[in-house]
C-alpha cells in the first residue's frame, strides 16, 4: 500500500475555479507544500504568486493552456504556454481542440500539439482530451496524435465537463499509449480507492481538487 507521501507525488493539486479568491489560492498552495503534492494546477494569472509561495519546496506549478474549452487559436495557446513558463510554471496541460478532433481534422490537431511541445521545451507537456465528448476511436486517435507530437502525457479531462475519468477510458488510453507516453487521470476523482485503482492500472499522474481529502492520515 502506498504511503500518503508516495501517493502525493502522483498528484496535481487542482484549483481552477474561476471564482477562486486570493485567500483560497494561498490556502491551496500552503496545503500543497504541507503534503508535498507533485504540482499545483492553477490559473496562469496566479503563477507569479505561486512561484513566490512555493519557492524552495518540492511542489511544481502546472499551467492550464487553452482552458476550459480548447478552441483558442494555436497562436494564442503557444503564446500562453511561453508566457506561463516565463512566469514560473514547470509543466503545462493543453486542452486540444475538441471540435477539430471530432471533425476529423487530425493534421491540424497534430500541428497544434507539435507547436505546443516546442513551446514547452524541456518542460513536461500534457494534452487533455475531455474524453466525455469523444468516441473510443477518437480517444485512440488522440493518443496516436499525441505520441507523434512527442508529448509526455495524455490526460482524460478538465473536470469541467459532465463526466471525468472512467475506468473504461483510462484502460483504452493506457492500451493505446503503450510505453510511448504516460497517462494522467483527472476529473471526478473523489476517493482514495478510485485514485489507487487508476495508479494500479498504470496511470502515472492524477489530477484532483482538494486532494488532501484523499489522504489516509490528514
């Protein structure tokens, strides 16, 4: 069984609610430091403050790119990525253009991810599929595109759709990913049992809001 510290190092502690206040954000960052979560996933405007508060800790900063709909232009997403890293982000999660993928415009989706990867440089790059809106074949195709683009992770969900990570979708993504790309499960992870199930399946990162509630010894 994983200790809480071992478990915490798989977690991107997420606070992406648009109404989150500075007080709530500061509390979120302090909790992340206390429990040694892998990163905090926060709105890009909060990155400078997070960089200051998290200085000297083992907690990284995960920037959401193209949130929460993914239909921003590629140029806007690339600029947002570069700007986020310049301000102190250590990783980035881009939401792919869901409509383009569903329309079969795979070359354009791939080109965007290639440009995103280039903007990330040596930083960790993740792409969010929002699997709730996709068929199984579209999910498989998205994994193949992400592999060709050279990304580090494929990710299930933003947490803003009606559905999040499911066992079925995670299995499918892991199967298509093989050893070429890692899988992050996020969206609706509210129990330690389901979180550990995803990790036991082979997921290497989890996104969760209030992840301290998933710890055994809080």
